[in-house]
């Protein structure tokens, strides 16, 4: 980041419950980061994701439950779910949370969603092609569901092709902006 690109910051003070502050201090120490860096992460996560979750109908659910639910579906049921419900819901949620539905805002939303879910993401750009590898450990049908949803969104909303390689624990996708 160059000096011109440096984010503008402001100083502000808050009164926090001592027990909450003790937990936040302990977490910053365990992560090896300053209290200020952790506070920025907390506020950023809330501003980018947390404040929208209840407004768009999202609920937290444990990963083993998601895995078990997707395992119970056949591949055709998974594709049907993605086509009939997932495609429009994901588009609507991304549009609401980002305020627009272009490829940059959607990809930003999707990456944030993956990070919020604590998935490992590897992103590279080669010959103007964006490549993402997402390690999720949620099973083949979870990958198939997202492959189907993303193909529909990229085809319908952006008129772009997106390529996939899906497995039980990893989803690879690539596209040109």
C-alpha cells in the first residue's frame, strides 16, 4: 500500500465492559496482534458482514451440521436446490449487502463470505484470469451447490464464463473480469 492508498483513520474512545475488554485483550495477545488491530478486525467484520446477517435471514450453523445435510442430498437434489433457491437468494443477499450487483462487488461479497466462514482461500491472477482455491472440508455436494449457484450468477448477471474443479474438500474456480 502506497502512502496515497493508506486508509484514513480516526481516533475514538469507547467505554467497554471490563469483562469484554479482558477477553479482547487476551485474544489479541493469543493472536500476537495489537488491541487496535483486533478492534479494527472486529469492527470491519461487523460492518462488512455482521450487521447484515439478520437483515438477509442468515443464521449461524455448525459446519458438521452443514456437512451432514449436504451429504443427505443426491447430486440432482443439490443441483435443484442451487437452481431453484440458491441462485436468486445468493444474488439478492449479495446485492443487498454490497449495494450493487456487478462482478467486482459480487466477488468481494463472495470472498468475504468465505473468509467469514473461516475457509482457507488462495487467490492468484494469471494472464488476466482470477483463480481461487477454497478449502472448505464440507463435502462434494457443498462444492457442487456452489458451483451451480456461481455458474448461474456468472452466466445470468455478468454474462461471463466461470470454470470449476470441485472435490470433497476443495473448490477451484477461475474467471476473467
